C-alpha cells in the first residue's frame, strides 16, 4: 500500500510539472484572455459544430444556465455565434467564429508540438508502453464514470 501512495503522489507531481510546462492548453490561452472553462466550451463547439446549449451542458456535465452565462461572454467577445435551430425555433445552435476556429487550431498545434517534445525523451517501445498504460488507466476511469451514471 505504501508504494501505491508513493505512486499516486509521484503521478500528481508529474501532472503538475506537465501543467507548468504548458503541455495542456494554458500557454496559448494566456494571450487571448480565456479561462480554461471557456476554452473547454470552444473546443467542445469545435468538435461538434451546431451543438445546442443543452447538449453542450450535458456533454460538459454542467447546468444549462451555467453554460449559457459562459457562452454569453464568449459570444460578446466574438468567439461563438448562435444560429437559430431550423428544427426547433426555441433553440439555437452554436458555432465558432473565424477568430475562435483559428485560435482552436493554434491551441491544437501547440498541444501536438508539446506532446512530440514530451515523447521525444522515450524510445518507440517506451512511447508505446506509456500510451498503452495511460489508455488502460483512462479506460478504467471512463468505466467508473459510466457506472456512476447508471
């Protein structure tokens, strides 16, 4: 049990080091004055253009009013646009503006570059093993999340 605690502490410390190095998305969003939750909204809309507010809220596990407030600021700042839903006049669909689409592309490029540097310290076998183990651990978290939903 002691080695598991040590492993947990080491893993948390490693995640903190990765975050400080900008392997996530923090570095590119500093200049754009976006918060991490706002970036989450943008990336979700990028993955699912035309998503409705209630669908976005469900996807992000937030309340619809919370998402609406966050989106209002993004809309005012020119990151997101709403278009009427042709199937439901009470609803609107969300799309990125050109400004946001270009920014999301830059974030993705930055993350890929950082990931390449991150992996470059490992040989192919080590990279494969790391990816396999991370996939295994994340799959377990996803399974646990699904059982909590049901």
